[in-house]
C-alpha cells in the first residue's frame, strides 16, 4: 500500500452508519492510489486499518465490487480493479457526455457563489498547468463544484462512480497534464478548452456564441457560419466609365400548345 494520502482509514464513531464510513474510506483510498490496481485486499489487514468487524469489511468489499473498483479473482480473493487503456477511453467518452450535461444544468441552476468558486477553480487549473505541476487536485475540485452546483444528485453520483473508475486507469492519473497521458487522446489542453466553454456559458455568452462555434459538433445546426465577404468591384481608370455588367439572357417565349394544321 502506498502513502499518497494522509486521510486515515480508521473509522470514527459518529452518527453516520459504520458501513457507509467503511465504504467511503476504502473507496477514497483506492481513488488516492493507496491501494494500487491489481493489489490484493486482505480482510484481516483491512480490519486492522479500519478498526471495524470483518462483516463490515465484507459488506464494503461487495459494494465496491458492484461499483467496479474491486474485482473478485478465483483462488486469489479481492483485488483492486485494473482498467485497460481501451476501457479508460470508453470511460472518458461517457464522462465527456456527462460533463456537457452537467455544464448545461450548472448554467441553469448554479448560485452566484458556486459560479464564483467554479471560476476560481479554473484559475487554479491554469496556474498549475502553467507551472508544469499536476492539475489533478484543482481539476477534481472544479468538477466537484460543477456537479454540486447543478443540484442534480443522480448525475453527481453517476459521475462520481465514473471518476473513481477512471482513477484506476494506469499511471496517467498521477502524472502532470499532457496529451500523451490521456487515454482518450484528447489531452489536457482540449479538456481545459471544454472547461473554459462552461465558464463562457456561465457568463451568459453561451457555448455556441463565440468565434468558431459553428465548427463544433454540438453547435452545428444552431449557429450559422460567418458570411463570405463579397468580391470587390473591379477598379476603373480615371476618365473611363465603369464596365457594364453582362445582361442576363432573356428567356425565349414558350410555345403554346395548339392545334396543328394539316398541310
């Protein structure tokens, strides 16, 4: 088990159900990569780490298995799920669709404070990217604000589950941003442009009102491409009249159907 997070696994005695605390703590430990993909999850060790009964540990592992974070391997036991590059690309594709929906809901429902916090989180992402350090923490904060600000709890739960599974998709989660490190091939810069589009919509400009919006798949059919400028009239020399345009050919009179005379 790695030491990438300082959050303790031990369950505290508070009004929340013990089962819920165990599931949340183990899920967060997997997302933080304290338990690496492919690592065995031994019940006895988890009991010592959390301070709860083995029954609570088994219930938590069953829940995490249903979420796709834990896999039960025959003759080996429970291990942290390993996500391939192909599976990660599919997860990113689904999450991209959910992010677009979350952005539209946020624009419609978010409070002024949530909008301010989202803009601030975006600034933190830009600063981290400019400094060449990992953007994972400010990026996660950005999406937390985005999904919470919209007020759609169902969407927030689905996106949270996808986010947890994406965290298992290889070492790119622990590395700084970059196109080569994203299995969807889009790269960090393309995803940051998408987040800037959400902020533009939040400010009232709309995601399909800025320059070049007609080229985006989501905006096609909703905005017209810019008009092509008309060709300038040919220049004329001083003292010479401007050339006349060629007159359009007149249409010939159409023959009227009539009775044909015999010769």
